[in-house]
C-alpha cells in the first residue's frame, strides 16, 4: 500500500516534533501530502484577560488559534528538514482526538501519525491517551511513533 496523504498531530512539544519528522520522512519517501494538524481549546475569558494585561501588545499570541498556528509553523520547519515538500497546515478548535480523527477523514488521510506520549503514563492508563483513542477511532492506518521513553 502506498500512502497518498499522511496526517500527523503536533502540539508544539519536542516529542510531537519527533512524530512530525517521522511522518515527514515517510511522506517524502512515498511522495505523499503531509498534513500537519494541531488542536486547540479556547482560553476562558478570565485567563485571556489576565494574559492580555501581562502581555500588552503581544496578547494576540495567546488568543484564538495563534498558539496552534505557531506550533504548526515550527512543525513545518521540522517537516521540511525531514524532506517533506507537499505540506498542508490545519489548526482546529476542539479536543485533540476529535480534531485528529475529523481532519484525517476530511483530508482522506491514509495514515494518521501520533507520538506515544501518554501511552505509558498513569494518567494515560486511567483516563485514556490521545494515541490510544486515535488508534481506536481512526478510519485509516495509525502509526504511533516512539517519541518518549514511556516513563
């Protein structure tokens, strides 16, 4: 099977950039489009107001999709370094699992890539983790990249 569209989730963390690099290498090797996806949740008004007071003219950086957009721009750099040339950015408001599964369907992804962060943690075992939930809900292949030591 050849992958035509690979979607990878990122939250801007170092471990998620390792998943981005792996997905980008695979996309480059197969000639696939790489979709970089980031979910975000809106700030409560009280949090936004407090941040705006502290940040002044830079307050826009913590509101709306700006943090997700920043994470996606950084991820694009990692993707390019790993050889991906056809890259699409997608930031969407919502829960990470819901967003990743929805974007994978919308972009007709053949492969959804996530990092293993949370799989081996106590919180992940008790509450469920993004990689685990995505692997159960996605309608396409799922690759869980080993991005952390699992502790």
